[in-house]
C-alpha cells in the first residue's frame, strides 16, 4: 500500500446525508491511491449509518462503489470495514 501524504481523513470530516434523500453532499477523497467521493448515509429514525464510497475508476478489490455499516477509523487516514483489507483514505 502506497503512503498517502494528503490530509488524512477522519469520520468527523465526512458529510452526513439522509439515506432517503436525493441530494448527497460528497467529499472528494483518495482511497488507496484512487480518486473517489464519499459520504455517510444516515437513517435518522434508527440511528443506523453507513459509509458510501464512489470510485471514479474501478478499484481492483472493491469495484466502482462500496457501502458498509460496519466501519470505523482506526487512526486518521486508516479506514477499517468488516471483511475488507484496511484502506488508506485522505482528502483529495
């Protein structure tokens, strides 16, 4: 995995949008060296949230997008998603 030198991402930096809304504020990021956009989709009534990452080009392991409930940041710039190898993520 290549070392990222941009501003390392934390969960607090990611925009939160309602899961059923049409408009999603997205943050431009770099994930494992690939350009993407991300946001957190939130269900207001249940408190359940998931991170959504949309890649500009197909990611070798994740495809064009991923949405996951079981995620957390182990440290700034290190995203952990259950069942997936740790990802390096930074603001683009």
